[in-house]
């Protein structure tokens, strides 16, 4: 009896299965490659329409002063023209008057502004300045809306004449303010857009 050995069975080749994770990574890599190549960009609808309103322009606000003239009226006598203020020596009861041409520019559909004669703090700091009354009058602008203040609108644009009176209070007693001086340059005309 002959003994024969049976051949050993050959292993069957099984297909190699890639894990799911590897497949997902490959899909992401392919998608990224397509996007970077422009093959997968997304676009959304949009539209744009320009206004047909046209331009809007800014207005203007400005103030310029012409050459003013001064006069002095004492308790006795009539007003006299003053050509050089540095030679004037005022006494209680005197009234210095400035006639000041001014030109106002107010351009704006809703603009309003306050014209004011502002007295600086150094003007009133001494005994002389504290005994002087400063009053602004602009007759063409009607009545004032505050101390030395007039409210203007665009209708008030143009030339006008302001009157500024500086009165040495007649009730000043003793020697208050004697030999002192004040700088009239501490008085300024201002034009400020109104906000209330």
C-alpha cells in the first residue's frame, strides 16, 4: 500500500479592505484638490443698484468785520469822534461807542447761528473793567436772544452794522478803576452755529 501525501491547500487571496477612515481621508483630499483647482467653487446671487438722488452740498458760516469807528460822549456835552483810543482817558459816566460794519455769511437749509459780543475774562478782572458795561445792538437783526446775543438764520446773511457801547458806570464811587486800563481787544464778535 502506497502512501501519498495530499498537496497542501493553497491559500485564497482575499481582497485587501481599506478601513473606512482611509477612504474618508482620500475623499477629503480629492475634494480639496478639486476646490483648489477651481472645480468646486460656490457662487451666490447678488445685485446692486445705485441711488439716483444726485449730489448734496455743504452750506457755509462766516463772519468778517469792516473798519469800525469810535465816538466818546461824556456826562457833559455831545459825542465826539475818536481817532486814537490810546489817547482817551475815560471817567465815570462816559460812553464809548463803536459803530462796527460786519458781514455775515449763513448758508444752509436749516442753519441758525448766534452772533455775540464776547467779553474776555481779563477785561473784567480789574476794578476798571468790572465797572464797565458792554452792550451789543444790531438793529437789523431784531431783538437779542440773550446777553449781547442775536439769533440769526440764512435770511440774515449779508452786511449789517453793529453798535457796541461801553459805559463807565456812573455809580462808580471812590477812585475805583482810576489810572487803570483795559484792552478792548479782549472783546470779540463771534458767530456760532446754534445747536438748541
